[in-house]
């Protein structure tokens, strides 16, 4: 439907240039229009186009103006609605609920171009004008809010987004198969209310008499009154995210209404994945955004290649199980190489492929063969708490792909920057991939995600024991030394996850002290919809065990846990000291090398008495006071003492020592 290798229309004029008087579908999205296969809007609209349907894009409409939804008039088959590549609330707010200053998915990075709860707002905007036109919602926001869920930003338990949005259907998950089946059904003049049979969809009804192989979840009102019922419901949902062994799920609401979730769509075959990524994407943002400086998000993915989807890692804080599923789906080497050749031809390409991966880069095959016919296990994870005895570990296919890509003319380096699952890597008896990863595919530092070091917290995170990470670090160091390289590990760490008290937060701070590392960034746990960890945060119960779990909800305690991870930062001194006192760990306040911070009052008292380090006869203490002044923040009393004793060269040496560590 588009002009030769052109963008899909975003204006009525562009639609008419194509000779189209009425579009089949109008896609309303919270993102700017970027025609690249890393953007869900582009994939779904191009898939529909490939099946003969016409699609126009309304990107970031003014939700305060009803006419903004009427750009193309009424579509023949229906409206498609998505918040974009992110949940609109995550896009808008930090975990502190403070508004983000920019939006990478908006021209020029401008903030405030989409509403909170964008799918609900856009859908209701459509309903005010088009009362009977089918509305199908999808994307990450609709997918993860498809059943009753906890909303962190309003601190409330919300109904299925299907009800609040007044939409007719949800296409959940990645949606390539379900959206085509929906389109074909509508095109066959099946009423949208009768489209109740498509995998990967959610619908509402008052009659469930025709269902089979289904399970009724706790009713919304009952879960609202008893949080433990929501924990049970979520565990049931979590156990039914597989298309081969999942059941239809039914969630009752007042007045005899039911929200019904069909089983997920089946995983894409390799050929189907290849077909999706071979569609005629323009691979950049619409040219109308050029005047605003373009869309910043393109920079992150312009020179990266998606090789897989799905993840059997099973991290509790991640929504991938609910959105993409646990079954690994992959593209062929030929498909990825063809895309790489397109990337190489880009005028801005400098010879570096930034990433080759997906949710987990080194997953290129199912965790075991039975998944492809019988589905994933309901009673255990593939890697947690320990690797399954049936786990098949093989990096040979991924290794060959990387070798092929780095040999392409014009390619200087191929990096792996998406997540490496280190526990899976440690299960591989063949070190060839690990060696070549270190030798060829790291840009000075490798980012990994241990998240914490306390086994108590790790058990609630769904991550392996700390000993596994320690073994990985040791092996990484040995390989670097053997290859004559000095590359670093950058661990992602999380504060305030359910299960983490001040005790565990201090354990993490002590670990960082011992390895001489202070992270520049720390992720405070963010309760996003439809993760196991978010359910723990809301209910205080671990759905896996149905046992109580400690939850840090107090903003001040959350700030203390976060500060402990960056205890060397002078700005965090007061919070760190308060945390240590509250936890009864004053032993970590002092001058010993094992201490996290030094006693500010003692230093100030010594200064007021003219202390010069001679009266006590303790040279080590004197040296510690002088050498440790960089850890004292600007609020310390009598800062003249620090200025008078400061030795710039020594201060520089200390900083350099920290870097070397």
C-alpha cells in the first residue's frame, strides 16, 4: 500500500496519494512513527500490509482534541491502539514517581507528548467519536495489563485494561499471528464480539458456557478484598503462559462479566521470524520529524541486530515470560546477515555492529527439545534455583553467527551488549564461546546482571546463588589474563527488591567494598505490571511459595538501601550512617579498612581541638583522618580542617586507586 519502499501514510494527503479512500486499519500509537523492526508499531503494520491490508499511522495524537483521532476518518475494519514500545507510565516516571525530563520515543526527545495510561486514554478518545468501530489494543502496555493487576503509580489494584479502555479485543504478546487472524476474521464480516477463538487474544463476555479446558481465576472483587487471592491468581497465570500446555483463563467481574484470556499464540518458526524481519522497513523515523532533530531512540538500535526472542531465564522482576514467553524463537543466520548488509550500507555506519542478541543474547535454542511439542514445565524453571537436569547448553550456533558477522566486508567489530546469562554460560563445558566473547566481542567492559549478592534476596529475584556469579567473575578474569586483555565487568545491581532488608543491603555494600567497586548507577526496584516481583511488592507474598516476604515500601528506607550501594559518594553519607545505626552495624563506622564510612563527629571534634595526630600516638588513625576526607560530605562541621590538611596529590592517588580497583 505504500509508495515504492516508502513509509506508511501518517496524513490524509499521503493516504490519498496511494489511491486509497478508506484504510482497513488505523494504528494509534504513543510513539513517534519509526519504521524499524525494533518497534512494535512497525512490525504489526508491516505484517498487516504483507497480508494485503492497508494501514495508516496516527502517532502521538493530541488526546485533548477529539479531532486528532479523525486524521483518516473511520477505518474499514478497525482501530489498533498501543502505548508504543514502553508502558506509558514507565516512559513517564522514575521509580520515585518523579516525571522524566525527556522521551526518547518522541521527536527531539520532548516530554509530555503522550498521556498517562495511554492505551486507555486513546481508546476512550476513539470511542467518543466511533461508537461501534472495532478497537483492538496491543503492545507492551495492553499485554501486561490484560488481567487485573497492581498499578504502582496510583497504588491501586486495577481491572483488566480491556474494561477500562472500552476496547473489544486485546492482542497480547508479540502479536504477529493473532493480528492477522483478527484482520481475516473482521474481513470475513465476523462481528468483533464473536471473535472469541483466536490464540493470543483477550475478550469480554457474559457467557462462558461454550468454553473448554479453562480455569476460573479468583473474582476481581475478591482479590481486591484479599491480596493473597491475587498472589494465587498470578501464579496460575504464570503457569499458563505456554501455547502448548496453557489453559484458557477466566476472570470474573461484577454484573456477570468475564474477561477471558485465550492461550498464547504459538511461537514463530524460524521461517516466520525471517519473514517478519524481511519486510520493507525504512529502518528510520518518518522524515517529518527531521526538523525537530529526529527520534532519539533510533540511535540505540540503528546498528544492532535482533537474533532471538523469548527467554527461559525466569527472573521474577522481568515481564518477558508474560509478553514473549519462555520458548526461544530465532532468526536464521541468512536473515541476520542480510540485515547486517543493510546496516553496513547506512551512511552513518562506522564499522561497528553494536549488538547481536535479544532479551538474552546467548539463548539461541530452546532449553530442552520437549518444549517445542509439550511446552515449558509448569512446576519448575529452567535455570532457577539450579539448572534443570534436562537443560541443553550449546553456544555453537551463536558463536558461528558472530564469526560470520565479523567477517563481513566493512565490519570492524561485532559487540554483544544485550544481556549475557552468565549462569547458562557457566554450564557450558566448552569454553570456546566464552573465550571468543572475551577476545572479540566486548568493548572494554561486559555488562552482566547479578542484581544482588545475598542468596536470600537472589531467591526472591529468581536469580542463581552468588557463588555462581563469583565463579563467572573468576573465569572471566582468567580468560582476560590469558588473552592479555584488561576488560572489566559492570554488574547491574538492584536495591529494595522484595526480600531485601537493611541487613541484606549492608551485605551488598560490604561486598562492593571488598571488590573495590562503586557503581555509577543503581536500579531501585521498579514495580511494573505483571511481574512476580511486583506481586510480591503489592501482596507481601511470594506467589511461588505463598509465604510472606519482606517488602521495603517506605521511601526513606528505599533511599537508604540505594545509598548503601553507593556508600562512597559523599552525598550519601547521612543516609548510609542512618542505615548502619538502624541496623546495629556501627562497627562499619570507623577508620578500619573494613569500615564503610568514617565518624564525622570525631573528625570535627579533632579539628576544633587542634588535633594533629600526635597526642594519641596512633599514626594510622591520623593518616586515616587525613586520607579519608574525600568521603566526608560538604555538610561536615569545620570544613577548614579538611582544607588545611588537604594534600591534592594524595587525594588524586586515592581516586586513581579506586579506579584501578
